[in-house]
């Protein structure tokens, strides 16, 4: 692979020298420091892991395993590895930015309200919110990615004698509830052993509620968590609910009183991707400046919005066997958000707010939301005008303690990349423990303020050395018909408003193996909620820039040192070869 030829026209061709993957100068210097006579021994490598990679628990045995993994390559010396071998290790799969050894390492014995939970919205839809098919397949795909909250909208079928799952008031085709339940049973714990919560949007008659209860109990059997009568004073822990399925819903209404407001046409604000790789994630500051809260305003006409229910009074259930299944009670009491966010010391519940409702509520009720989510569950869902199944900025909800930030898992783009980045943490189990400041108040009784100007806790220093793999994972004319690609990297932080920023490298022309060697610094006031965003794009002078890969990483789990960072497609599928070589360092102020 020394030269590459591009056709300009039928009689003219351009030839380009193809770069060879070569270790950056800093890596050459490190090799010289930790080697003798051009050979890095197992003891040299161990010292490098401890001193430079900050792997304090690394052993000589670990270093030997790494050296042994390179034996099949022509980079091995009887006493150790040469520079090429050292470079291949650093840029290889055994040197990731997040440690697979960590696994599920957070305390999983706290109440469910103490965790961010990987949550789906309209989990049965294959595409847009109006005309796509309903199917059990998206549910399976979500569970295989460790999504822990599955939403099902349940309606009577056309003959009114069975239960379907569909997006009511739209042209979506239904799928039988029993198919969805059987798929959940089979795949619920394929990626994580921690509990799955099924949120039901119920539009059933009493007899079909009873039929649904029978289907759920028969399908799940011992997997189904059946709560004691009444509401919890404190939610159980994910650790105590391993391989269990929980049901969460609000007290049902009669079918003939079901929400049919969706029949009214809705205007979509979607105008297509502004760039080839997707629209930029809006910031909390943008929302706050564009919204003025009105307590009587319901926020939007979303089909998913919970109606006001007087949950302070006992509800009459015509199907008691259905009521018995509900582990997490949901509902919005009468009296607006003041009443909805009131914390009851004797019971816990789940409140749902639409995306625009939350954006407005944080202006006036931010402190109340934070106190509510210390004990109770808050679910946020997309506004009804997202008919293309797009998503929103999840950081707004997370910084106010919302546990269930419901996303359209088929809505690929930057917002979903942030969601995927958050749940790469804690072993990818679908549960990430909230920082302590979101689950308890300070000694003076105050709660965390996401909008406050805080002191810098640490600075993340990132070096982007180089990238490779596009030559193998893309067609050679994918980015440009007439020359090799011109890559650049966008890198930044998604977090609280004061930490959020995006920067970019220079563009390197005509190079399949770009070596940027650029350093970036990101001061962090709340590193516990910071996600590192990384995107690669190919500059196009005449059209929109092309997408070349992305990833998002939880900053609090980043491994320091030089790391090989694999990149993912727009849909979140890991590329076979595309990766970046980067250096991460945390610097105290």
C-alpha cells in the first residue's frame, strides 16, 4: 500500500503516496526511556504501565500477558518487544480508554432512585412516530444494548378481544402484546442482569386489563417482581432485583376516556440534519433563554403526557389483578407542578414530564425537582413534535436528577451518542449511580445548582495524536472521488453549562492516516457529569462534510495515559478498524 490512484476523467489519473502508520515522536521518546538497546522487557513495560498509564494495580504478570499477545507479530524479541511492538500495543484493542476489568463496580444496593437508568421511549417503533411499523424487534435490539426501561403503549385490538401494542392515533401498524412480552422475557438479561422496568401506557377496558395481567404473570412467572400491597416508602435496589422484571404505570382510565388528542394534526419543527452527521445538541442555556415558565402551561401536545390524576385518593381498579402488578406507581396529581413535586415521606412514585415541560420547570422549580428526584422517580420523554424519532439533550434532565430519560433508540444522532456514552459507564449494565450531590442535600440543607458558577475541580488534558482504519472500513472513494480524505477531529465536553464546549483540530489534507498531534484542555467544575465527545469528519469544500466516526466517553471512568480509542458509526456500531490514538491526563488546579 505505497501509492493510490484516483481517476479524474477517462484519460487522466492522480496518484498519491499512502502514508504508513508511524509512532508519534512522544511515543518514540517514551520507548527510549523505558527500554534498553531497542528492547522493552517485561519489567520496562510494567514500569511504563505504572508510571505513565497510571495503572497502579498493574503487575509484572499483566505486562507479560500484554507482551505474549504480540508474539504472533513480527515485533517480538526474545527479551521483549521493539518500538513497533510497543506502538502496536498502544494502538491496539488491549489498550482501551475505559477499563473492561472494572465491570459493574458501583454500589448497586441503593434505592432505584439513586441511579440513572437506560430508558427507551416507544420501544416498539421501528422508525418514525407516525407511520412506521410496531414490532418486537426494536425491543430485542434495545435489550441487547442493556436498555433497562421498555415502554409499551397498550390498546384493544380491532375486534376488542385482545391487546395490541401501537402508537395510538397514528398510522403505525400494531404488534400483539404477547409477542413483545415473550421477547422481553427471552432477551431481558442478555446484556445485563439488572432489573428491567416495563412502563405501560394503558388504554384498556377493565376486562382487557385482567387479560393483560394474566399474560404478564404467565409469561414472566418467577421473573416478575410482585410488590407488597400499597406504595413503597423507599424503592428497592437494582442489586436486590437482579433478573427481575418490574411493571410501572399510572392508574388506568376507561378506554372510552383514553387520550385521543393525537388525532389533531401536529406541526413538526424538524427541518432535517443541519450537517451530514446530525444537528448539534442544544444547550441548557439555550432552552432557559428561550422559555418563560407558565405554571398553567402543560408544555406541549405530546401523546405521551400523563394526565392529572388525584393520586392522593384511592383509585378504583376494575381489575385488581392488574393493580397488583404495579411496582412503581405513576401519576401527576392535580394542582400543577407544585403538587406534583411534593415529596411524600410515606411513599414513592414516578412522575413523567415532557421535554419542554422540564425545560420550563427548571427555571422556577429547579430546587424542587432536585429534592423530588432524591427519593422519587422522574421520567422525561421527547416532545410530541419529534415525529422523526429524534432526541433531545439528556444532560438537562440528568443534571436535575431525572432517572429515566426516555430516548428513541432508533433516533440516531448526537443526542443518542451522549446517551450511549453515559451508559458505557459501570460496565455497561444500564444503571449508573448518580453523584452523591444529586441524591442527598449538603449539610446546610441546600441542593446542587446546575446553573451555579463553580470552582474548577480538575482539568482534562487531551492529546489527539493520530487516527487510522478508514482505508480498511470505507470504500476508497467514499469521502472523495478524486483524492484521499481530509480529516479533522471535533472534541469537547457535554456536561453542566459551565463545562460544555466543543473544539476542533486542523484539517489534514489527502491522508488516510492523519497525525494531528494537537493538545486540548478542558477545565471541569462537575467532572462527575461530564462526557467526552469525539467526532471525526472529512472536510468537503463543495458539499456538507462527511462523517468519519464518533464516540462518547464518561470522563469519570477515563483511564489516564496513551489510549487507543475505537470509533463508532452514526448508528452506534463499532468500526472494525477505525480508531484514534490519544493521551488523557487529569491535572489538579
